[in-house]
C-alpha cells in the first residue's frame, strides 16, 4: 500500500485532474476511489475512461458534481486509512464528543 503523507495535497491534485479534463472539454463521469491509482511517489493516476462525456452534455453539471464528490470521498478514505493505521500501530486516535 502507498502511504499518503499529505491528503490535502492529494485532494488538490485530484481536483486539478478534474479541471484539466474540463479544459479539454471532457468530464470523467466516474471519478471515484476505484478509478484512482497512486504511483509509488504518491502521484495520482486516473483510469477507466469509457463513460466520459463532453462538457456540453445536457447533464454535464450533474457529472461534474458526481466527480467532485468522488474526489472528496477518495481522500476521506485515505485519511480514514491513515487514522486506522495510527491507532493500530501507536494507539493514537481522534477523540470525538457525543
């Protein structure tokens, strides 16, 4: 498993991928944790392009919203994995009030 040291940076890089695709007139359409690979250096690689649509698609706004939500969920999963590892390895966790 690749260790993500800076989830904020990863989030920014993933959002940049969404913007870069849009600059070419494209929306990925299925941007989620299953379609994002990480290189050993932590750089994200986007895969699975068959469902791409044009930014002029009648439902383009919905697809962009879906992709942005997928990006956010992917980073949340990474953060949860980091916190789980911290707790398992060091007994460090986040306290929440109920």
